[in-house]
């Protein structure tokens, strides 16, 4: 199956959480902070959304930073994805 976002929606796959700190301390699963960096898997067409013209500024394969509590988490074929609106994406990592 494949996720195809509508309007100004973007499908993200979250990057893996850091398991050790910079000083080398190994973190257990509960102590790991949810990463806010993800890879763009699919991008909606944009167009008219809520009465405004939306041009999509991200593309598939981009690494992005998104708002901490943004989006809806879905699971498809054993993989976890996050669907967010374009305005929930804060920056593109280059």
C-alpha cells in the first residue's frame, strides 16, 4: 500500500531517536526524547486549501524539522508515519 496525501498534507517518516548522549551515556527507551527530524515520504498537490492558494515548498526525500506535537501518527505495513500540514514543518535540513 501507499499513502497519498491530499491538499497541503505531507507524509513523514521519523528519524531514529538517539540512543546515547554526547558524553556516551546509554538512554533507556522511556528516556529517549521523540526526535523532531523526519524524512519526507510523500507530498500533497497543494492548491486551494481553506480558501488560500498553497504552493508546496518541500519535496520527497527532503529532511525536515517539524513541530513537536504536530500531525497524526498512522501505521501502514508495519511502518509508522506522521501526516502533517505544510505549516507544521519548521525547516528543511540541507
